[in-house]
C-alpha cells in the first residue's frame, strides 16, 4: 500500500529536532568566520596569515579524518551514542579555544571542535527516520537550517564580537553544544537499526562507496564548495576593512546579502523538485558560483561592490548546500548509508581545511588574486565533473503486511523483493510482519510484490 503524501508526526519531529542540532552546532562554527581573521592579528603568533588560515580551518581536517569512522560506528553501534560522544568532544574544544592564550591554543581548540564529527551520523539518522519521498523535505530542512544559521552568524558576529569578544563566542559555542546534547536526549526519536547487507562488510563495504562514480562526483563537489567558502572568509573580512568598514559594522553588508540570496534561491529550489530539472539547476548554480569568483577582482573596490559579489556567490552557495545532501541521500546505498555520508562529510570538512589554509597562504602572497585563482580552478573542475551527474528517479516508500515467517523464509522473500524491477531497497521486519520497499515511481509494478507475498503465504500454508 502506498505511503501517505504528508510527513508523519514522527518524521516531522525527527526532521525539526535533527535540524536544530545542526543549527546549534553550526552557529558556533560559523559565527567566528567574519571576525576571526581580524581577531587573530592580536594573538601571539597571529601575524602569520598561514597560521590564521590553519586556525580557521583545522577543525575541517579532524572532521575529515573522523567523519568516516563516526559514520561507520553509527552503522554498527547506533546513531545516538555516537552523536553524544561527538558533541561532548566538540564542547571541550570550544572551551579550550575560549582561553585564547595564543594562536596555538586556538588551533588546539579548533582541532578538538572538529573531532566531534557528528555530521554523518546526524544525516544518516535523518535518512533512517524518514521515508524516501519525504527525505528531500527533511534534507531541505537541514540545508535551510544551515543556511539560515550561516546568515544569522554573519549578522550576529560583529555584534557578539563587540559584546563578548571572540573568546566569549567560543565559550557560547560550548554552551550551545550542551543544549544540542539535550535536544538529542529529549526530542530526537530513536532510529531503527540501519539495514545491513551480507555482501557489504568491512573494507569491502568501504570500497563499495568509494568506487561509485556518482557518489565520487558529489564527494568532489562538497570538497570544492567548502574550500571556496573558507578561502573567501580569509579575503572578504580584510577587503571590507580595507574598504573603510570597521569589523563591528560588517553586518551592514552581510544582512542584505543573506536576505537577498535566500529570496533569489527560492525559485531555483522550487524548480529543482522535479528530478528532470534538478541537474539543470545544479549545474547552473555551480556556473553562477564560478562567474561570481571570476568577477571578484573587479568587485572589491567598495563595500557595496563586495556586497554585489557576495549576493551572487551566496545565492549559488545556498542552492548547492541544499541540493548536495538531497543527492547523497538518494544515491547512497541503504546498508552503507552512514559510511557513504561519512565520506561525503569528510570531504566537506577537508575542503574547509584546505580552503582556509591555502586561502591564508595565497592571500598573504598575492592578496585577493591568489584566492580567486584557487577558487576558480576548483569550480571549473567541479563543473566538468558534475556534468556526468545522474539524478535518481522519483521514489516512494510502500509498506506491505506479511504472513508470519521464520528467519529463513523472511530472507528468501527479501531476496526476491530486492530482485523485482523498480525496487531500490527492501527491508523485511518479520517481527512486525511488515515489508518496507523503496521503489521507483516509474517502472514499479505493485502486482509483482503482491504475487511474491501471495506465494509466500501459500508456501507457508503448505508447510503447515
């Protein structure tokens, strides 16, 4: 029987609570971006833009290293325990960074912040708790929350810097992460055990998600997008200050830019709901991102010229930030979803580290031109790679009642259901006497499923 058209109360609760965890955590990560490069100048060791870039982006290095293990562990030990551990490590790093004794202490704190690598488990839990046809909505909620949090961070950052300073912002981040732990405990529903497949275990499972060319295109894309973002936040705050705008007034540029970019992204997001249009919107957003970078050298002469550049960039960035999680959730195999999302988020944060470190070095050598060259090369490569992206067909989740089956019969039925045309994923919960199928809306014939269920019932009756 087909699934309902609306998200269930549990799906809505899961999407909202998991989005809030992302939001609380990312607020602490993003809110230092507009002010950190300028704050770091006052720290011992902060006169090196390379070290400033490392401090800004090193959280991405430890995120990149640990996202895959955290995603893997969440497949094996459950999502919630892994999320609790990651948030606790993140909070500890935030309080260490708040000490702000010198640039090296801040680097250590940022390194520990990144070691709380929960993005993959949280995204995998979102997938676990939502049906396929409603998963884009849940991913859009997460993407929108990240986008709104990012915009809010840019606007609040100068005000918070004036009120509590960057050390206070780090301490506030630690408190927000503790609040996120409470949200996990009190509001997030328990996820069902992720499906496991006998043919994908250990290193073979890891190799499977690395060999998939469609996943690899998304891995590179998220790496490039976040490398470009972090490199920009070495250059943009310093360019705004050079244009005569004090750091505490940078919100005057960020507020209209982020508001305008959200308005401009809506038609693209709405137009991308149909799988046939998603690729066009996806490639168009990458192209817009590239054009904004190429125009950047001519748009840094004054605060409103910088604002025009940022408006084009963030319109494209917001579209891509919403689409990438949706695509990875559609393409990633069910039994290895936590691992695949772990690879995805690892490359995202590795991009953040590379972009910040390389951006700091290149800006120190060649100012804005160095950052533009780095970003343009990354985006040209992404545009070429993304041209081969295949957007999966629209899918639906169907649930069917089962007769009472023993373990062997349930496994046999599961194998037959998975082999049916149009079936993307299948899971048999013999204890609940239910079969859960994720199917392509086109090419799926429900009568095939009914025939298999009928055959199982007849065979069980004959055996009895």
